[in-house]
C-alpha cells in the first residue's frame, strides 16, 4: 500500500473548502481519497469542513455503507435528497440526522489509481442544484488530476531513493560476495544467493548483512553461511570446502 502523503491530506482539505464555497445551500463538505491498492478503513485520507462531518465520513468508511462507498463502487454520484425518508444506509442515515444533516450528494472522480470523492451536505431536504453540481464536477476533475500527479511524483522520488540506496550499497555487497567466495570456495552467483538467503532468514537488509561480513571478514557468520549450502527440494547438495588452518583471515 502506498504511504500516507501529507500533500494529499492538505489537497483534500482545500478541496472540501472549495466545494462548500461553491454550494450556497450547503452546510459543509468532505473530500476523501482512495489509492489503489487501498489501505484499511482507518488509513484512508479524508478532510471535512466541520468535525461532525468527519464523524459522518468515518462511519461510512468503517461500515462500508453510505454514499461515499456507493459512489466509489459504482463510479457514479450517490445522493440522498431527504434522509428522513431515505433508508438505504441505516448507519449513515442515523449519524447524519443526529448531526442535523437532511440531504447530501457525493460525486466520485477517478484518475490513475486514485479515487477522490467530494460530498456536500445540506440542513434542508432537496437535491443538489445543477449549477452547483456542475461546478463541483469541474473542481473535482481538476483537483483529482493534480493530486494524482503529486502522488506519481512522490512515488517516483521514493523509487529514486530506493535505487540510489541500492547503488550505494553495491560496493559493500560485492566485497561481501568476495569474502564468501573465499570462505566457502563458491562462485560469485552462489555467494550472492547465500547472502540473499541469509538476509531473508535473519530478517536483515542485504546491505546491513554485507557490512557485517566485510567488517568481520566472514568470521562471525561463516557457520551460518555454511548452513545455507544445504540443498532445497529437488536440488543436489554442494558441500562447502573445509577452511584450511593457514587460510588468511
């Protein structure tokens, strides 16, 4: 799952404020985002113009019931013109009426693995006016495109950092492979495979394990490395050569 992005939270807050400012009959607005693959209910970014509306979003995401989940699932707007008589989403309806909300409209927007919803709420029954709906559609498309671009940019920075770390660790991994080749008398591919399996088995990063091998010249983990020479299913054993007493450290 992609990590939470501070800029995504800020973007949703601005989006919610803009949505309510475009809706003269609205009492508030919320905005949510769902990255593909999506995180758990408690980790989905959202913003609201009022604390009561934050609770209204939370109950929908936790239960998977309400206009926001419905809009996400269908890709179409989900509206409740009068919650006093609309009984489709009992949990959402009860929380909304308790907060004084009588109507709502949720519009979904999808762009490159990012689903954004904008919801506006009213204290009186009635559908969202078409002019306001049109403005929110335009606002949602522009905001979702901008947020998706920001997510891509940050994902690229993360990947760049990972590649940079891999390049920086390459020399020490090569040194560690050379030491393993000397200790066990194996070739370069086998040495790297042994280090990789030892890294997975001990739950340590390969670069950290390689640094240990280089620092100790293989003395502290020689026995552990030899254990990894044991054959797996369907593989022939390759006995590790005994280390000579006069072998250099």
